[in-house]
C-alpha cells in the first residue's frame, strides 16, 4: 500500500488538498489532506489523472508499423516520462502484409507482457482513406473499406483494434462504420473529403470521433461547411486535435475547444518514431522520408508537407493552458477524461476516483513531469 498527497489534487475538475491511497494497482481510498502518514508529499505540485494518448505512431526510433516487439516495449516503458499512462499504438497506411504484422506484434506484446504505460489497443489509421486528404499516408496502399478485410485485420490483432480512422464517405452504405460500431470499435472520420452533410450521416450511422481536427479534412467555408464545420457543430462527437502549435495555430486551438466545450475535445500527439531524436533527423514513415524541424514538427522531405509531430503530452497541456488560453479544466479533460470516455473505459481510467486504476502524473508549476504512476507503480 502507498499513500501520496498534495495540496493540488485534481478531483471533480478542481484542485483540492487530498491524499491518495494506492493498493493492488488501484486507487483504494482518498482522504482529506494530512489525515494519515504519507509515503510521499508532493507539496504544491499538481497530481492529475495519467494522460491517455489515443493517436501516436511511435517514439525513440520505433514505429508501430515496424512490428518490433522490443521497440514497442521500450516505447511504453519510456513514455511515462511525459505523463502518459495509457495509449493506442497507431498504424499508418501500408500493404496488407505490413499492417498484419504490425497488428500481430502489438497483440504478441500485450499477451506476453510489458512494463509501463498500458496498451489499450490499436488505433488503425488507414488504409481506408481519401486520396485528396491523404497527408503523409502512402497513396498506393489506400483502398476502399470492406468488412471482410477489416475482419482479417481484427483477427490478426486478436481483437485489439479499438479505434479506426477512415474516410467514411468511401464506405458504401456505411457497412464498415456500422460493423465497427456494433463491435465496440470507435469510428473516427479522418483523412476525409466528406461534406458537412456526409459527416452528419456518418455520425447517424455510428461514427463517434474525428481524427486530428483541421488536418487531413475538408475545410470550413461559410457556404460549404466541410468536416471542420462538422467538428465544431456536432457537440456530442469527439474530436482529437494535435496540440503542438504547428498543425493548428494557437487561435485555432482556442476556437476549437471554445466550440467543443469541456467534454469532447481530445489532445493527441500524433507522435512519430522521431520523438526523442534531435532536429535534422530523418526517418522513413509509411515509406516516405521525413525530417524533423527545429520546432519539433515532422515534414515530408519531398514536399515539405506536415507529416506528424514529436509533441509530448505535458508540453501540449502547457501550450493549451498558457498559450492558447484554453480553460484549465477543458485542457486537462482533453488528455484524461475525454479520451477515456471516447474509448468507453471511464470505469477505470481518466479520473482520480476510488476504484479506478492508480494512473497518476505529478507536474510542477512549469508542467515538468516529477513522477508518473502506471497502475500504482512509480515509473521515474
């Protein structure tokens, strides 16, 4: 058993003085501040629920498509350094063989065991995307969605695909959208040219989220509202957004969260294998060469187009609060409560409550990570 305390514990969307008791990987009790002797007193450092990153391709030289078990284990062991306690390793469009091996690798690591942030499942980004808004996704492997093919991928993943990004307007009769929804897979509209009206029909057929809002989607126009307009208008549809200040300006981030409210915006990193590498580093991503710029953004060397980020979640949280001027509760929810709600795992993740997993991150006043607890285990 372990008891920690701080004068700033995030409970019920406010900072309060409290003690947290941890037992058997869970939050076993919460007490008033200074009630019991503690193992660790964090003073005025903030204790938040652990961060959940639902869109991240890799880090530290590893990409989910690599199908390297040790690379995946190294990633999830190191990622708590930025406060992440759970994540969805994310694929990128590639051949059926590459994607199958990537999915098998995640399933194997989950089955055999690992240390660190919890692998909640797989975010299957592609190959069912739109050519116009493909971004860094290799177009030669983009295909029309079919339930039959997806079933093969889910079999390879041993049921671990929990979230899929797709251009729902290419899904005839919303067959895959409906199949995924019926089988507990979150459908997220992304890399899509869908009109506002098509997005609304996708929502009606079960689509639950949107992938990296503003990027890889039809833009807003006052007479053709596009997916960006849908992201702002559909108040009960989740929407992930890359909070690095490069993929979207500070003003765009502020506006999105102002429109979306406190419960449906999700901070993601869209981080690549280049995370943890210096500026100027070059990598192959989805078969394309990318280079890391000084600001941490990743770009295709062929076109200069944005291709992902090296963002850390704690840095994204700081940027939202301090620079984009997003309200504190809205920003914190975006990397804790909301991804848990979107994935339907709020019965064990996303908040500091008795009975939930002891996934916690301790931040100092400058948003530096002082300690991370993954299911009660100190990681730093």
